[in-house]
């Protein structure tokens, strides 16, 4: 079946996530432009290598850039930086076409609002911002070399500053089709913020505690006290999420089902020893995504008057460990 | 001024605390019998060395034992073990004289109740139990070698299972006089449990967080978030302590003054880089005193219906770190 995309993509941050999805899109025939930093020279010369559970492939020739200003006009700028780098986005963003959009494939809550605020502050006009939640195990093991171990699907939604639901647009369907053609399942949805809250139910306890306790998921799950603490943290996230849903959309029952906690605990037990992304960042001496994963939801909780003592304590501990990180 | 004590002392656990106070008592003329474990051979041969801010001294000949059953009848059995070893006390306790007492110089809350319960469970008749809070900086740097760096005074009170105040007894005054003669200030008091609560206001946050955050007190105090977390933990302890005081002695205003938090924060800032005892234990691969310092107060909080979310989370984290401690 032939598929010719009319969209031009940019990958802003060609790491584990950006490199994987960008390579898939290019391999399927899309025009993709990759912004790189430390890996620029290697990728400019050698291209990208993907070792995937769905089969390995190489792209010997990619459009590599170290300067966003050199990129052509872009329709979909995929942000795959760490959220800790979003405060540099105004200089990392290429010129967008008239209906061009930003698609953030980042972890956390309200990252679209952060991006919007940052662009405004820097005098950049704010385009439509989409958010994509990636359910994937992928790792950059060397410059331009991506190892894809698990899953890969994306849940795609549009950001609106009021937090309201947004129906999928024709452009979102076009993006979904491009990804589908590239062997990536993309599910367009109308409730991006609630999907982000649901992902936080996992990310808050496991990412956070994996750094504080220096442990993989299986070791944490084997300890009754930590399992109880994980449950407490999950329940705090669910409580805030549901209160937020009610505050934004009163009476719409826009909420997370209560069994999500039980289901996520059970699912995590099937995962075996798993290093969270935050623990990998910590061990590599990188800044931790504390604000996107904990700071933003805590601030929302404060605004709507929901106490989150465990999340707050975890946030304070992580900030300290991030600041005093002596790894590397 | 001459002073002849009629009391015979045993030191159960000749470490930093037991070694220091026992050596002072013997040097001033008291009859002291020391129970040792790993240091027995060295101390039996060489005695004890104390390098103190008040002047160095050596005791070349001490009564050293590796078996409590070999000790003579004792009037005051000073327990200076880590609280984690209290579950072995029934075999570490010498025979007591008719009015003989136990004096626990241990950290934490309700350690006297734990000792009492343990002895009962093991069919040992329970003597009067006294508790002493040691305000001291001391460290065992080698077998039988104690370095005393700061302070040294003790607050001494009697334990009663109901938690009521207990007026100092003649025996307590005699012990105080022996210590005073040995150049150790001992203040007899009538409210041992509330004094233990007050000490917890410091021990809970600093001991606990120093392990979780792998930090000395000065580094923690320099971080605004951790300082806020320390304050939260201190306030939880004060709230439980006051609720406990009201539950045990209604209407007696048996409570901790609100300015204790501010005062302890200010005092800690004057201390410079300080390694807590729990952090030292952690680094030496020893069991952490989690139950005495956090478990017992949390159980009391639960009994009287006071939520302690930060203490609970710290407790869960410490148990995990204690169990997975890879130091040494």
C-alpha cells in the first residue's frame, strides 16, 4: 500500500525517543530533519542505526543539523528533548509552516503549557501544540545508535490552555497515518491532560523512588513498605487528577478509574528489573525531570487545594539529590 | 571532695557511649564492669583509652567480660547497646541486686517499654527501668579507644508504663551524684517520655534524611527544600508529642513549646558539618535504629489518630535502604 506524506517533520533532540521515531518516519518515506547536539558529527557522517525488536535497520543518509535556523520550514516539530531543556526551546525550534505544529513527545504534566509560556516569554508566536505519550522502551547506546526493546505506541492529543478536551483534528489524523505507515501505532484522543495524569500515576512513584532508593522496579516491588509507599503516591496522583478533572469540567466525570492503582502495581510486577528514565539520568549525571513529573502536578494540587504530602516530600528529596548528584 | 559510691555499675555495650561514661565512672572511683563483644580481647588486655575535650585519660585495668553471667551482682546496668540489639538483652543482662535498675542510655522513643516487653517475653523479671538522654559527641575509633568531641550531659528520668510523670527517686539522685563526681552533668527530671519526644524532634529529620539523602547536616540545611522537609518532619513530631501528652495527662498542658522547631533549626546551623549516628551506622553497614527513632513514635501516632505522612514515608524509605544496604 503506497503512502505519500505531505508533512515535513523535524526531530528536535535526536536521542532515544526522537532518534527512534524520526528514523521510523524517514524509513517509511517521510521527509525528516534531525536537530542534534553532541552527536551531530557522527550522525552527519554515519546516519542512524536502529536495533529494534521489530527488526534492525540503518539510515545511512539523514538530514542532520546542529542549528535549527538552518532547517527548512517544518510542518511538525517533534520535541524529544528532556523537559529540563525546554527553557532553550526558542532557539532550538525551526521556522514552522503556516499551519505547522509542535508535537511534544515528553514525559510529565503540563509540558505543553511550559513550552507555550517559554515561547511567549521569548517573543516567539505560539503554534498549535500537540502532546504525545510514548509507551516505549528505547535507549541511545552510542551516537546515532538506538536500541528499541519494548512497545512503541503513542497516544496523541491536542493541548488547550483551559485544560478542556479537544477532538482530534485532521492534522492529527494525518500524523497518525504517517506514524502508522512507519509501523508505529498512534492513537488520537480527545483528553491529553487526563492521559498525562494517568501516565503520572506510574511515573511519579517509580521514577522518583528509583532515584531516592537507588533501585530497579522489581527490588522496590519486593519490599512491602516501599510497595505501600508507591501505592500512597499513586493514590495522591489519582486524587489530584480527579479533583483537577472536576474543577475543569464540572459534572463530566472526567476521572481516572480507581482500579488503575491495582492494575499498575500488577503490571509493574510483570516487568522484571526495570531502570526508570530518571534513574538512568541520575546515573549519567543529567538533570532530572523533576518539574515535569512532580513540580507541575504539585502546583496544580496546590491551586485546587488538594494536599499531596508524599509527592511534596519526594519532590524535595529529588531536588536535593539532583543538586548534589556526584555521578560522572 | 571525697566521694565513695556504694553502687556497682555494669556497662552493657562498651562502645562510644558506654565506653565513655563507664570509663569516667571508673576513673572517679566507682566499681564498673564492662560487657564487650568484638573488643573483648583488646580491652581485657589494654583497658580503655579516652581522648576527651576535657582531657585525655587511660584505664589500664578494667573489669572486662564477654559473658554477662560471669559478672557480679549489679546495682545499675547501663544499656548502651544499639536499640537494634535490645532483642538480645535477656542474655546480655547481669544479675541485678535486689533494688538494682536498668538505665538505658539509648536513642529513640519507648525504648524502655521495648526492653520491658522483651524481658517479660523471655521470662526475666522486669526491674525498675530508667532512661537517660545523652547529649554528647563521642565516637569509638578503635577497640577500647573513645574520642569525645562535644558536650556530655545526660537527662535522667524514670520509666512508667502509663507514661505518667515520675518524680526522681533517691536512687536516681545517687546515680546523678556518681556521674557528677565523674565530671558528667546529670539532670534528674520527672518527664522522661516528653524529653524523649523533644529529642526526636531533632533525631527524626536529621538522622532519617541524612541516610536517604546521603548528607551531613550542613549540606541539608543549605537546601531550601530539604530545610522545609525537615521543618515538616519536626512539626509532625511536635504534633504527635503534644497529642500524646494530652491523651496521657489531660488538661496538664504537658506539651512541647512551639518554638522548639525554630530553635533546633537555628542550633543545627551552628553545628557545622555533622554526621548523624544513623548515617555512621549506615556507612558501617550496621542495622539502623529505625524502630526506636521512627517506628515507635509512628505507632503511637496511629494509636492516638494523628496522621504522620512524612514520618511514615521516611520510615518506609529507611527500612528499604537498611535492607538493601551494600556498604561494607
